C-alpha cells in the first residue's frame, strides 16, 4: 500500500475510487472529479490517494481552516473490487495517517 499526496493528475483516479466506494454510477465520477479539481486549488485542502499494487484503492481529503481540520471524501474500493480486496481497510487507514501527518 502506498499513500501519497494527490495532484491534478490523480483527480480522475480519486473520483473513480469515491464513486466506486459509495456505489455510485460510474458517470458520477465526472462530477466528483470536477469538485476535487476545484478544491485542489485551495492550499487549505489536502487530498491523499492510496494505491495497492499501483492501482487506486482509497482516497481521503482534509480541509483545514481557523486551526481546525475535518476529513471528508473518504472512500475505499469495496471488497468486491479486483484492486486488492483484503487491503481496503489498510488503504483507508494509510490515507488518514498521511493526512494526519501533514
């Protein structure tokens, strides 16, 4: 499992993970990507993408303002996913740990 700060090139992968993790139709990922693209321009926002075997597996976003942070857009590909079914919880934990250390 590898977690890293997500950049503009990771937006579509992060959106695909979110759509899949919430059982949304695949076309919904386009809307999620548009939202993530806007938030990446804000320095108060951190987006982390975890990969398992090089494949996007989990995502988490942290927003910090006025000294407080909150996590949102947290999703992990479900166990039925071919990415790495047994690593879903570890992927999410990896994302959150990376955000906490930022």
